[in-house]
């Protein structure tokens, strides 16, 4: 079997000393975590290691010795061999490196003094894998598993290596530059300088967070007023997506705060409102003529057309009346858009809904008329065929034309039949006109619903976007690891195989999939078939509703 | 270090390079033919002549600029995402197998499969359109259930070498896998 030794890159140039690390159970491999330099007292080393073992739950042991002799330090080899008697191990590693050469030499001594493998040309079964200790310590191997979910033996070797380095953080607190009994070399000895600004910001972040939490509690106190929980206010606020979003926002503020300004276009608003009303008027006039070459029933046409035109006239005058106030209201509403992009989008959705309220009204009128007509037609059609709708039994029963009062079926008089036929004919010939109005207004309404649905979808998407994970993936890709990459380092003959292990970062699509926050997702209530049926019959269609209280 | 010439399933010439780093570590690199300059020029001229013809009829300069942008964007996407320069298989006994594809723009995408997840490396045959092709693949198993094959990872998907090349790689890999069992 091949013996694998994971060696940190920072210890490549460390002075001679003892290797401290862990043997990976179940696989024939060892992870070197640090090098303890001479001079040391063996008793202190043992005491320190047992302290760390209880602190980190990682079974740290002395793995072997590391020698990088400088000038005037000959004779270390015999000293190093004697060390194996002080720290009794099953396997004792002896790694050594000479200045000027790139490869290490490695000897493994077993407990009974026998040399396990001697390095000969072409006979080495030892692999040295170099890894970047700081990156492996900070990295998280995906797919993430809970600690303690699987036993150590079943977990893969790489996962155990990553876990070992991550859990041994207390080992890296003591350095060779500290005045202590032990001098250790690990990634901290590389001498990374910290930025004082970053440290100051870290210190200042605590009082800032306390202040923000106080502001949030103030907001909660305001929202918990009794008056806001009364029935009509509650109903309106559940319909307006702005209020719904502000509720979510107050919850989300606890974890994240993103100040963004939204620009308001007041002139654009006013112009677009007027424009919509104008377009609707032209549409109605077109309908009142001969739309698409269809010939409509003149009288009904005029009635419906005049009715809708009057409605629009009312709406336009209402807007003219309200315009001086609208500016003010829009300014303050727009200011609240600084609570986030999703808030601004919800405001847009609500403004559009309010502006196109007359389209919604027209749709309801047209749909109701059409629905009544279809209902009447179907009922009279059943009359023709001699069937009747049994309200008690909720089904269609047959009727006969018998004048006999003793039969169980209800009788139909000829007069009823005559009036029924008349009404049926009238309704049937008025159907195209009503159907056309219904079609036009339904299409307009569907466009509005689609627009609102798109806004809600984008709000959902923004809410569920894992910004921190994406930022990590871009700026510190080694934190999210999908796997590792190996590169063979060119070696000298007679030395064991050297590999360089680098972290393979997670793909961006996997980042999104893995870290998406669960959202209050909105979805259409009906399937396509149900939607078509509703449209045909004339039932009212409601916009997409949002699911409430999805648990995190 | 042995570099040999083979052909792929479409008849283009590819080259296989075997490097033995150690007893239990080997690396196989299959290099595809490079992007042909003649093809690039033919496509570009075709697109630009077509755009010029459209411009001649519509007198709209946006057609020309959009053709230029399209050509550039298409070429960049092609060399960065589509055109594979070489594919490498690195097998390290008792550690695992690493597959990496390197694209014409220099981008590398790597996957590492650990030894405990690897069941075997085999040559499979598949029916593709009107022909039967051979491909080398890795059988993946779940360490908890070693008998079932959970998935199959095909190797050298872009270079598609023929059977003689695959057999060489297969024999080499099996030597190393036999050692680590």
C-alpha cells in the first residue's frame, strides 16, 4: 500500500524539529500540521499535545522528525533516530531535505525497529502531497455534511484531511516567535501582515450592530400597534404587496441591511397615467365601430361602449383632480424605496395596480356580463333538450313534457318552452358582441397580471439570491471547495513522488443551488387547463398569490 | 514520455502522450487538432458578405456593426467554452483519478475522483447514429454499497480516440489499479 503524507507548504523551509499531526484512521495516510523546533523538553511536548487533544477533539500525535540541516549541524541524523525511542509510535516518519535540492527524502521506521521502506530508485511507495494550510483550514468541502453524521471510517480521505486541519485551529495560536516553552512552525509563521483599518472596522462593527438592533426594535414596537391589526386595515395591507414586503423586510433586517436609493420619475408617472386613459378611450371607440371587420349588434354595442367611455371620463377627471397631491405622495413613497430594491419593485407593482384599476373594473364588468350570458345560454340549452339542473342533487336531471301531475319528474309547460326559446335566441345573437368586449378586456387584464407576476418573480429572485456566498465565490474562491486538483511536481530521481494539492472551487451554478435562501415563493394558483376553462366560462382570474410563512 | 499519433472516430489525427511519474502514478494526455485558420477565415468571410448584402438592401449601418460584434462574440465563446485543446487523465494509485480538460483559451476544468468511489475503468461500446463507437469510462460506486454502480463517467469526450488508443490507456490503468487493490 502507498503511504500518503500531507505536508503543508509553509513548513518547506522550516528548521529541523518534530513533526506534529494526525494519522488518518482507515486510510494509510498522515496529515502534518506543524513542526516543533529544538530545543524542547519531551515532557512539555507531551503535555501540550494532550492539552490540545482535549481542546480540539483531534488526536494529535508526534508523527516523526523533520530535518533541514544548516551548516555546522551535522550529526543530527543519529539524534533524530534516538527521538523515536522517546515518542513511541507504530510508524515513525523521517523526512529530510537538503538546501539546494527540491525533493525530500523519506524513511519510515516501524515499531520493531525494522525499516519499512527504504528509498531506492523506483521502489518508493510514499507520496508527499503539499497543501496550502491556510486555504484548506478556511475551506468548506461541498457537499456539506453534518459533523458526526457519518463515522470516520466511512468518510472519504480528503474530507477527513479538511476536517483535521479545520479543527486544529487552537494549534496554530502558538508560534515560533512567541516566548513560550515550545516553538512551532505552521502557516502563521509565514508572517501575513494584518491591516489596521480592517482591525478597526472589526472593532467598530459591534457598536454599530447594537445601534441597528435598537432601531429594529423601535420599528417592531411601531408595527405592533393595535390599530394596525384591525380587520379592514389588515385586509388592505394583505392585498398591497408593499405592506407584505415591508413585513418581510423587517424580518430580514435582522440579518442584513442594504441601503439603496430609488429614483422617482414623477413627470413620467403623470404622463403615463394620462396616456393609458387615452389609449383605452381609443380602443373603446374602435370597438364601437366595426372592430376587425366584425359586425356587431349596434344597440348593445353603443350601450356598452358609452358605459365604459363614461367610466374612463370619470377616471381622467379624477386624475386631474388628484394631480397636485399625487406628486407629494409619490415623493414620500419613493423615499421609502431606500429600504431595498425589492421594496422599490413592490412599490412599482402596487402603483401599476392602482393606475390600472379601471382596467380591472372593466374586466370585472365584462367578465360578469359574459358569465351571466353563458350561464343563461347553457341553462336554456338544457331546457331544449328536456333536462333541468337539480340544485338539491347538484346534477342534471331529465324533464318530460307530460302534463300529468302524478309523475315524479317536474313537468314543462309549452309556454315555458316558447319563452325559453325566445330568450335563447336573443342571448345567442347578442353573444358575439359581449364575447368581443370580454375578450378585449380579458387580454388587457392578463397583460397586467403577467407584468405583476414578472415583478413578483424578480422580487423573489432578489430575495433568495445568496449575495454573501456569491461574493465569497468571486473574492475568496478557496472557501467553497467542490474538490481538489493535483499537480505532479517535477522531482529528482531517488526521491518519493511529490504532488501539489490545490482547491477546486465550486461552480457558480452550484453556489446558487446550494445556498439559495428559502423564499416566500409565488406561484400561479391554477394549472393551464383550469385557467383556460375559467377564461372560457367567464370566471374571474386573480393575480398570483404569495405563499405565506415559509419556514426558514 | 511517449508521444504517439492516433486517429479519432471522425478521422482527424490526435496524439496520445503517456508520462510515468512513478510506479503508481501515470498521466495520459490526448491532444486534439488545433483550430484551423482556414475554417475561421471562411466563416468570417461568409458572415461578413451576408451582412454586407443585407446592408446593401436596407442601408442600415447597424447591420454591419452587429455582424462584427456577433463574429467576435461567437469566436470568443467558441474558444473559451467549446474548443478543447487537450484532455488529461492522471491516475495515482490508492489516491484517485483526476480528469481535466483544457480549452483553447487556456481555461482548465478539473474533476478528481477518489479511489474509494472508483469501482473500475472499462471500455464500453455505444451505438451512435449509424456507427458503433468505443469509449473509456470510469464506473463510480458508493463506498457504503460497493457492489452497485451508481454512475458512469466517460473519458476523452471531446477527442474521441479510437480503440487502439483506448486499449493502451486501459492496460496502463489496469496495472495501477491492480496494485492498489
